[in-house]
C-alpha cells in the first residue's frame, strides 16, 4: 500500500512540476539592434499615449506635447509656446554595469519641470516599431512598475 501511495505522490509531483514550467511564448522578441531603435525614434515626432507611474495614470501631464528624439541626444517636447528639453539615448546594459543584464535600455532624462523629471529613467524596451515605442521600468526601491508609451504623430 505504501508503494502505491509513494508512486501516486511521485506522479502528482511530476505533473505539478511539468505544468508549472513556463516557456517564453512571446512571438515577437524585443529588438536589440540599437541602430534600428535609434532610427525609429528619430523618424518624426511622438506623443505620450500612456504614462503609468507606480499604478497612477499620469498621461494627462503630457497632453499636447510633441516629442522629438534628436540625432544629437537632445529630447525636445513642444506644446505651443512651451518647450521642455532633456536628453535621450539607447544603450546596451553590458558587463561594465554593476548588474549587467545584456538588455537594451532607452534612457530619458529631464532636469525640470517635475512632471517631466518623472520620465527620467533607464527604461527597458517592450517594443519599438515604426509607430510605437513601449517602455517599462520596475523600481528597485519600492518595487513599483512604471510604463511609458509613445505613439508616432
């Protein structure tokens, strides 16, 4: 009787292990060609269609702004007479980092105003197409997740 119980427990454990294993079913891997990402970003003006900061939707802070990713690393946001300037770059997170992951980062930095400072981060790329740039960042401090999406104008 004990052998049957042991076999049953072993079979249940094996089934549980097999069912809990997951595979990466993402059919469209993230583009890691930095030159293609830079080229896509520089190909016109962009609007922020979604910015969620640790669960808070803050998209409305950027309504009406047209973002331009300049070839010289300057990021410009224009809304009528208001212009906000920052920097941007696309870099590979390589072995020179304290925590290398080998991924490609989309870096954005603004010194002011406060709403734009919230965009400052080394974002992980979810997708980059000719019409969409989708980014994510999981905070190391509080564990909050930020998402940022640009749509080409």
